[in-house]
């Protein structure tokens, strides 16, 4: 719990609440409206995360906020901020340590990502309901399985299902009723309770109703037994609620995965001695020793040493960054080559990684809650059904006149119960979860993961899709795309000599050149080199060996290959080493750089031999995927941290308009790009795969992560394609839209059936047992319609 400092002049503050007990969109609206009744309070409630982001003015205490939520029927507690200042964090850690030392358990409620409890509570209820519902259904529906007085056995088996297993629905309905509100839980509770109590009343009124196997009296005064209806409704809806709770439990994992990227330990210099400390204890000004292969522990500036830093985990871009004294570096990036000393400039909550965590958190908080059509309509539907049932009962009694007999009272009650049974939300409740279950199941077979109903809502209205370049449209790995050889050298010779000297380096650019050189060596040449008995051995893949190798981080490499001095590196470095290109050669270099390629000079014995161009290559299916996205009515746009030349070339290669390119965009700039498009009226989807995309994926109306990307991107997204083919993104949107259309069809027929059945039942023309059969038929229709999704993608292959 945070410390209060109320004062007349205190500034406006923002607090985060964990809210328990919300089940639908109307719950979210109720909490927001309750909080808004406090002067100056502004609240945004997030249903999937079960949190509230509350802006509080001076004079309003935390206790007032939590009390206001409690008055709406929900539990709320203040959550400790994810990012605290070091002193506050230290105080909390010290308190936690002292609490643990005295035998206390960790304060798990402080972790806003602990949402597994709901699913854990539902699981045993679901298992019990399923085990008991099977015999209830079989005995009730299959005469051959019935035995003497089977109704009593079925009633006893159904009792735990409609009471203990269905308790979450009954509890939510009771809370809503206390606040004069109704949701889907109200419908479920009423339907299940009415079906069971009516059946129990019939059995108690006539204990011999099922005295003989296959016997169930169906006279005018009897409505039959509906124990199986109550049990099946409870079990199916518990299944849907359990699956939903399971998905919600992972909603906050993006933040944990993001922060886990940071280094856990750091080696610092203290009085000339290297000391290893936890990264959380770093202070501004500390000198950090970073060796090759280690993560840089925090944001800082290089004070000694040169290296190449792999920033792809944070920036998502494939080309490493050369650093030297004075270069700024970011925490969680990886030092790939030389040893460097870094002076910490930002630590804790101020680092780039922590700021990205806040971006993801803020974007998730701002997301719209899941909007279920059934929940919206049920707020009006339930009171109407209750009113019709009461009016039906009263109408039948008035029609009977002053002398009401037992049969007339029985008929009035039977008609009223028929209204409740026919309105029982079996089809209504199954419409969304069964459609979602089938659609997501088919998606899983196609390598597409849909996280919940909101995703389906969003795909319907999306009109713009932002595509991250690296790893989404392109492969994310550098490769040699062209070689320019200067006479008397050939392209093959330039590549072979450069590959030989680069094979001794660990730099990613060197690895790409060496890989290209090895793949260009014919198999016969490899065998010849492998059997060569000279003084120099090859590298095991047909490339000649290098001797006298030397690497200049940030410049290039040099070594002797087959008796010739070979150098490869940046043009400026070669000039510093006495290699001066001709004007024509300089023009070739400028042309390569202007095309967006990374250009590496190759010199042999002090003479310029050629230029090797490297580029992140476009994936084979990206162009066709962009065309499919356009066919779906979407406007594809390219988003990248690379320069404008690279971005323009990639956009042209895949068919994206030049005006629809965002180049040189930093992680926070990607979020801003999404917000700018949204402010312009666009409904935005975002497809990406890197940590740098996570905040934008969370901010977008629809976040799509490539499964080949980072866990952070996947957890921040609404929809994940498990492959790395952009065509799967188009398939995912098609499947989502088809699933949403199926759910809407289900809801239409569910409501249509109620609209027709309720008046018939109110007029006494529908026996409750017939109502139960009709209700079962509507459920079968909903399930059958949903199962059609299993054929998605079979008639028309998507790849």
C-alpha cells in the first residue's frame, strides 16, 4: 500500500488499482462511473488486466478510491508502481526482506501479473461439473439407460453442478442484483436455477414421475424434468469462462518478459579492482566492464575500448552498431567483440528498457475492454424477460378469475417457467465461446493464436496495418547481395579473399561475408582444399587460411591470405591505411550506399579490389502478402528504424506506396506513429517481432506478433502467427473476421429464437419440456454453425 501525503497543495497523481470480480463490459462501465462520481477523478478500467488507471486530484485519498470501487460491488487494492525511484524500491525491498525473515510470505498481491487465481478457482468447478453432467445428460436423454426412479438420481447428481459448480455465476448475479444491474451472469444464474427448481418442484409434486424406466409424465399439469438442461448449460459456460480466464492470466507477461531482458549482474571497477554486483545496485557514474558476449547492464557512455554492439533485442534492427569512446550504449544490448568500459548515465527506472516497459504498460491500460454483444444486450434483455415472466403469471391468474383452482395456478406457474426456460441463455451463452473455441482451434492448426474476443472485434474495423520491416517484411539477417570487382580482380576472387580474412572475425558483417564466400565455393574445390598438404590449412569449408590476422573494431580486418595482404572494412579506414580509391571506384561506393546497402571495401596488397554490398533481404512471400492485405481492404504501411533509402527500397520491393513509409523511427516513435494514425481516424493493426515493437503492438487496435520474434512482442500482441511468413498475417485477419461473423450469426439466431419463443411460451402454447427441446435445438444450431470454421483454409489454401 502506498504512503499517503494529502495536503491542500499536493499535485494531481496517478494510481493503479487491482480490481477483483469484474466479468463483463458492464462491470467495467459500473466501476468507471462510480469512480467518476468523485470530483476530479478520471479512471480507465481494463477488463483483461483487471486493473484501473486512475488520475486523482488533491484532497482525494486512496481509501476513498478503494471504498468507491467497493460500493460498486468489487474489491480494489492499490498496486505498487512497476517502476519506483531507487530509494522507494530499496525501502520496499528492505521491508519485504524483513517480512520474509520473520516467516512472512511474499506480498503476492503487489504483483499485478498474478491473475492465475481465477482460472485456478474455475478448474475444479469445471471438472466436477463435467464429470456429473455426463451421466445426467445420458440418463435423461437415452431411455435405454433409465432405471426405476431415475429422476431422483439425476436430480441429486445435478445439484452440485447447479449450486457449487455454478457458484461464480450465482455470486456475480447477486452482486449485480444488489446494484440493480444485470449481465450474462444474471441470465445464466436465472436460467440454471429456474430449470433446476422447476424440475425439483415437478418431482416433489409427483414423486412417482419416474417410477418406471423410460417414464416421464407429460400431462397438461406437468412440465417434465430439465435437470440435464441446467447441468449442460453450467458446464459449457464454465468451460468458456475457464478458457477466457486462462487467456487473461497471461495478459501482463509482456512487462515481465521485457524487464527480464536486462542484465542481472554487472562488473564494475572500484579502485582498480573488478567487483561483480547485482545490476539493480548500479549507480550513476559507476564504471562497468563489459566483455565480448556480455550484456551491457544499463544505459551509459563508452569511456574506453571499441566494439560492435548487437542492439537487435532492443531496436529490432539487424546491423550492429560500432562503438568507441564517447559512444552512447543502451542497457540489455550485447557486446559482440572487444572489451569496453562503460560509465553508467541512467539506472533503474530511468533506463531505456524501463521506459519501454512503461510504454507497454500504458498502451495496455489504454486498450478498450472486451466488448461482448451478449453482455451489452443482456442489460436490457434480462429485466424484460423477468417482467414478461411476472406478467405471464399475473395474466394467467387474472384470466382464471377470482376462483383460482390448483390446476389454474399450476398452469400459470408452468407458463411463467416456460418463459424463463425458453429464455435460458444456453444458445446465447454458447454463441461466443463455442465460436471462439472453434475459430481459435482452427487457427492453432494453421499456426495462428487468437487471444480473445476483442481481437475479433478489432479485425472487423481495422483499415490500416503497420508492418515492422526487420523480421516481419524482411528476414532480419544480413546477406551479400552484390559484389563490384575492380580490374584485374574478378567478383569470385574478391569474395573468396574477403571471406577468408573475415572468417577469422566474430563481427556479424564478417560472418555474413564469410558465409557467402563458403556457399560460393564448389564442392570439388572444397575436397581439393581439404586434401591440400601445403603449409597453410583452410578453414574446413574450402576457404584459404589467414595468417597475421588483425581486427580494428569499427574499421575493418586485415590478414595475409595465400601470401597476399587482404584488408576489408569501411572506406574511411582503408584510406587511413593508404588505400585510395579512384573517382570511378568512389562513385561505385556512393551508389551502393545510396541504395541502402552496407558497403564493405576489399583491398589486396594495398590496391582497391572491389566492394561487397550487404542488405537485409526481403522475405519471399512478403510481396504477395501485402497484395492480400490490400485485397482485405487494409492500407499497408512500413515502419522501420533504418534509414529512408533502405526503407524506400524495401517498400518498393513489396508494393507499399512511398508515402506510406515511416523511416528512422525509434521504439517510442513507433508508439507515436500508431497514435498519430489513430488520432487521424484510422483503426490500426501493427505487425512486428522485436522488443522495440512491443509498446506499439500494445498501443495498436490490433497487435500482431510474428512467432519467430521475441517473447515480449508475442505477449504484447493480441494475435500471434507462429511462423515468420507475412502471408500468415493476412490469413490470421481472414480467420478472425470469419470467426467474428460466425459468432454474430450465432448471436442473431440465439436472440431470434428467444424473440419468437418467449411470446409463444407466455401464451401458454409452449410446454416447458418443448421449450427445453427448442433450447437444445438452438444450441445444436449454434454449435453446428461454429463447426463450419473447422473447414477454413481447406478449400482455398492460404499459402
